[in-house]
C-alpha cells in the first residue's frame, strides 16, 4: 500500500467555452498521486490528460474542484503564487522543446534557480550536476536549437530537475522522439523514481510504458476511466496483450 | 528574480538581434544627437553674445545712483557702508558735471567725469594713446569726439598729448551739499589740466579727470558708484540690500537676463525640431519592442511556467527599453557633441584663415548633457511601458502554445 499522497485531485472539472457552448474537458476527476511513484496518465488524444496535467502544475485552474499538492489547494492561489509553486515544487518536461533562445544550454537549465533568486555560482553548480545526471554536461555551452530532439529533451529533464522538486511532470516527453531517444528519456525518468525517490507523473498514449509504471490512470473523454495500482497493472499487462497492440496502433494514427 | 540577472538576459536578447538593435539604437542616437547639436548652437550663440555685450566682469558689477539726491546722498558714508557688505570686494565712485574745454580759441561743451583710476579699470575704460592718469596728478583723459569739435585732427593727437587745457566746471549744488549744510548753490570754477591720454570714441564729448580734482573744488557727493560683488551669484542679494537703503541700481545682468530669456525660447524651439527626431526614434523603439514581444511570446510563457513572476517579466522588457534608450542616449550625446566640436573646429579654422577671432559657436553644458541622457531614459521608460505591461499580463499556457 502506498503511503501518504503527494497530490490529491478532488472532483476536478474543467470547462472550456467554445462559441456559446461550454465544453467539459475534465469531468469530476478525483485521484491521488503518491511520493516516489511513477504514475502514468494515459488515454487517446483529446481525452483531457494534458489538461489534467496542466491543472496539477497550476497552469490551468480548474472550473470546479480542488487540487491539493503537499496539502495546499493550488487552485486557490493567485498567478504569482502559482508561479512560485511551480518553481519550487514541480519540475516540468514538455512535449515541445521550449527555450529562451538567446541563452545557451546551461544558462537555460539555471533559469528556474535564477528565478528563485539563487546566486549565479550556486545555480551554475546545480545546473552542471543536473546536466551530468542526464549525460548532457558536454553540451553545456551549446545553444539548445543546435541539439537533436532527444538531446534537447534530456536538457529539458535536467532543467526540470535542477530545483530538486518532489514532483516531476512530463507531458508526452517522448512524443517526438525516435525509439532509442525515447528509451533513454524513460530510463532517466525511471531512475528519478527508483534512485532519487521523486514522484514522476507522465502523460502518454504509448501503452508500452505501462510496464514501467507503479500506478496508472486511464482517461477517456475527460473522465477517469480506471485506476491501476502495481498489482492491477501486471494483471492487466498479462491478460490484455493483444488488445494492447490494437490500442497502440489505434493511438499512433491520431 | 534578481534584477541583475534580468538585466543580463535583456542585454543578451538585445545582442541576439544585432541588426535590429543597432538600427533602433541608431534612431535614438540621431534623435538625441540632433537635440544636442541644435541646443549647443543655442548655448554657444548665447554665451557669445553675453560675453561680447558685457564682458564677464560686468556681471559682477552693480551701478548705484540716487534719484532723490537731496535726501539720500551718495557720499563717503554710503560708500563706506557698501564696502562693508560681506560679499562686496570693490566699490568705486564717479562724479559727472557739465563742463567746457578750452584749447586755444576753441571751446566745446563736454561731460567731465571725476573718477579714480580704479573706477576706469572697473568700467573697462581703455586709453588708446598716451596713458591713464595717477589719482593725485593733474592729468586728464579726453575722447576723440571732444577733440574733433575743437578742431584737433587724428594725426595731431600725438603732439596734443602733454598740452595743457582749461576746463570750466559747473559744480551743481546738490553735489556740494552735506548733511550739515543741505542747501548749497551751484557754482562755476575752472581748473587747468594736462592731457595725458586719448580715447578713440566719436560719440559724445567727455573728459576724465582724477576724482581729487573735483573734490578739491568742494564736491562731496558722487553721481554714481560701481559696486563689485565677489561672485555673480551674490549680485541679486547685494543689490536688494543697496536698494533697501533707498538707492536705485542697474546692472549688466539685467541685459544678460533678457538675452537669457530670448535664448531659452530659442533653445526650446530648436529642441522642438530635434524632438521630432526623437519622437520618430521612440516610435521605432516601440515597434522593435512590440515585435520582440511577439517573437518571444513563447519564451515569456516558458519563463512564467518555470516560475517567473509578473514583475520579473515586466522588468525584463522595461530593461530592454532602458538599455536601448540608455545606449542611444549616451551615443547620441557623444554624436551631437562630436558634431558640434567638428563644427567649432571647421568654423575656427575658417575664422583664423580669414583673420578673424576664433569663437566657439557650439557649446554643450554638462548639466544639459546629463539632463538629456536622463530624458532619453525617460522616453525609453515610457515607450517600454506598454509592451512591458502586455508581456506581464500574458497567460503562460496561451503564451507557450503561441505560434
């Protein structure tokens, strides 16, 4: 049994207004995320899993419900306070690489610490360590767009790690990568959970990653369809191999 | 986020778009440079005219006279009082009486000034031929206007020096009167003096004689006193004090004030022309900042997603505006100054080549330069305000998705 939760979503709903209609993207989602666990949110495109992730990191305030992280309802915080929360508590890895283009790799990695107001010496030392963790230290002085997609994504992970956050969220981090780069990123993320006891929440539609997860939530049409813990996951993987392949193909087409 | 870090990021983003930044800064340079150049002409001409019109010493001198000479006398007592004022370093007096100069058979009516040598110095009186008299001598200085009337030609001036002349004086009663005997009659008298110096001045006939010559004839009061203050900043003060004693005063600084007024209007007008350039430059800057904002929308989203606060983003963009306008301001001031100095050099070279006195037409006071630099920062601040506020208000998620 998992210990005390790190994140708790309580009856979270999110509506978007399209024209005159309100479209429900998330419908009454409640779930728990635990420390030192690898949690997957999976579902087809448009199922609302990215919105769910953005709700957890405070970029998308819910229309209804509460998002507790470390016991604090971040849905109630103001914009600057949510920025501060993101900065100190969460590390985010995006599907698209996002950089401050005038800064080189290591400067980009230092940004979250510099934003905290840390000294340059401290920030650069931490950034070096972080880059080393993902095996990208030798590219520290390059400009990010000069790197391959896989390399950029590793630097993205280094940036997410640099503040030593308890929670790391990744929104389809392998979405644009070849399988080798994907595997490298995944092994880094798994190591963060196993070696460094971080809690990693990852959005994906690639079911082959389910075997790496400690917990998984399947999302469909904005609703939490199913929660699997470790035991349920292994059972699921045993019994549903063939449908999994069918599912995977179906998702790859979207 | 530390301001120094934001400043460095701002610097890098300006450096990252070199051509655009150079063009934008160039606009500010031209605008500020134009103002410096034009206003320098204003200052230069003003100083030139003030110097030519008055001489610098004149700005420290107050001319004191009395309007009610029967009641308030400009006598030894009053002079003593002026001298005792804290900021006064020199007081000299002059008496002028009507007179008549006789040489041979010719006579001319003339003004006779009785004044010590020090007064002549203070008034800037210069002798063109011969020399200035000693205070206790019986020499006199006559001007060419007087000599003309009595029929002495310029070529005879040299031989006229050392000649004796008779001068009839009309000693006005009010100049003789003292507190003990306030009612005195006007009397005539005559003195014989030697011509020691000649002044080339063809306007009205006058003659300078040592003050002692007139006081020996019984004159106790003076027509006018020149009071020199130690520093022209104290002039107004001393002047007020003297006026409060009932005397009337005049000063070259009155004229200078009028000149200053005219030129401050002139400067505003020429600054206006330069300001047109600066307005165009600030529009260019505004454009650059707005384009930069659009280009970097995703970066702003990223920085906010990574935890940057609203004020961090605001400061980042404001820094960019201030850096552009600051560099533009400094270079603009240098550019305008250099242009003015080049102008001075060319004009002076021409002046010297054509046998004229060299003058600086372009003068750039330091206070003005500093003021203008601060002004360019202010323009940058105002121009940067709108893009900075827009950047601050961006929603991080929308910004991250911005294409």
